[in-house]
């Protein structure tokens, strides 16, 4: 629905529907409002009540008045207008849609627990089944769930009406820390601007990549607002005891320092001995390796990456550091990697999750270059797609998964000698 208002003053817009067809419009029958709305008005989707009278002409009243006036459908407008329309509600013949668009009060990197989930399904579902990823479920429409163990959880919702059911899944949607930590603040700045404003840093991180994550991880962020970026909502999955192959890109060739901390003892503090990498690189892209101390499977550890121009001593907790940027990530450690998962350590896949099904494969190791047989399997071991790919440092290869349904798949790569590498791929 598009509601257009005239003039330059803001309006309070309200929409009422005589859903029970009794000939009387009441305040309880308000189905939409947009207060203090500037011209040209409002554009919205309106959901009819589930109890609406079907197949009969129903009165719809749209009221726009000066802000603070006309609080009921039958009030006289002070400086506005009311218009009536007729709508006919037809029976719904479709199963629920937009099931995967559910929301919550979860904040990445925050200490929200329990979590309030909000159903956003359309087409009037009548029953709901939530799976919170920790072995528990709920049949409430908008449940509140208390997580009792730390970890990263995939949440799904199945919504059902008389016409069928639909399921939506949000992979790695919730990361819970128990106990939950509020890490020290840190951000970069470009210095003071006019009228007390703070300028964005002209020197910033352009990418953070972990080549040997499962699957490979590459985050191209640009300059995060306020000199700080929190990317903990998409954990970087690693095998326990694995060496982290990290690369950090910046936007300028100026002399700078890159520093990396990991909260290995999981106490909510970046201790001095948790500075695992610190260097002054001579190129735009800095690469390093470090090993996290024997994490248990399922451990979540905060990783903080800092880049700063012309710095000598790195600090994990500095507010308004000049010409710098900080970014936080979450390392999620799984069981020890299999031999196939350890194969081709320099191989990276991106983007994953992939929204359109197209995944790029990068293999900078020239000694491993060649033609590979690629098989995409579901988690039950069934092969859904087979092809051949040419991998090497000269160019990235592309794998098209657009024909596959959203979900988690295993990519198996086999070279001419029969050596096999396996990576996980997520199709959104």
C-alpha cells in the first residue's frame, strides 16, 4: 500500500479495517500506523487479521492528520483527510512464506541470553516449530530461549498453515558465550573534525582472510564505521590445534603495524601474552601464521585485529587511536581436522555462505596447480553435482551451485594422483 500525503508538514497516518463486517470502525480495528511521517507519505505491506470476513466487501479507512490529532477512526480531522475504500479478502491458498526472515534481539558480540525470537512468516501460519540448534525446540510463535552451553548455533523455523509447511534456516545465527564477556572498547579515528565531529580514519583494513578455515574465510569490509567492526556473527571455523593462516589487507602503502590478539584463556581480556602476531609489513597485504593453544572442540575465542599507521607498540584496548582501525572476529574450533580437510592448506573458497550459488576457489600454491575432479555431496553422502576445475595461482575457478537448494554441502576435490581434499560449502 502506498499512502501519499501533501504539503510539507509531517502527518500521523492510520489505517482501519472493519474486519468483522459489523458496520462499525473502532480503534481496536487499526491495522497500520505511521506517526510523524514526512511527505510524500508511507509505503507498506499490510497483513489482514486472521479472523477477517472472507469474500465480502469490507470498509477500509485511511486517515492522515496533523501530528498529534485524529486518534480514532471517527474523529474529525484537524488538518488532514480521511478516505474510505472497499477491499475483499480472499481465502489463502498458499503455504507460509518468508519463514527464514525471522528476527531476534540477539546482538553480535553482545551478552544477550535468553534470546527472544520473532516470527516474520507471511500467509497466516497457524503453528510453528523452532529448532534452536542446541537440541531444544519450541512450538510458540515468538519464543524466548535460554542457551545453557556456549557455542555457535544454527536456528530454523518451520511454519505451517492449512495449505502446507515451509522451513527457513539461518546458519550460524547465534553465538553464545558462557560466561559472556564484554570486551574492552577499541576504535580508530582520523582525528578531530569541525564542530566537534570525529573523522573516519584515512587508513583502514580492507580484508581479513583465513585460508585454512573450514571453509576458507574472506571478509572484505572496507573502512568500518567508527574505526571498529564487529564480525563475530559469522564465526571462522577451525580444526582444534590447527595453525591459523591469516592475511590482513590495508588500503594504503604507508608504513604501518598489524597486530592480532586471541583470547586463548577465554577470560574476556586480551592479555599481554595473547598478542599472537605483531609486525610492520612492507606491502598492502600482510600474511602470518599462529597456533592457538589446544582449544577444546566447540570453543569460541575472540580474535581482535588492529592496523595502525606509524605505530610502535600495539594495544588491544585503545579508544580513538589515530589513523587506525580495529576489527573483531570469532574463532570456532571443531574436532581435529581429517587428512582430507588438511589437504590443500592454501585453498580458499569465497563467498561462503553464497547467496547466489556461485563459489570462487583460489589456490595460490603453484606446486598444487592442476585439473581437479569436483564432486558436491549432501551431508548424507549423495553426489549432487560433478565437474572438473582448473585450480592454480593464475586465476580463480568458479563453481556454480545455483541449482542446489539452500543448505550445507561437502565439496570433494580429487587431483590426477588420486589425492583428495574436502571443504564445506554453504548455499544460502
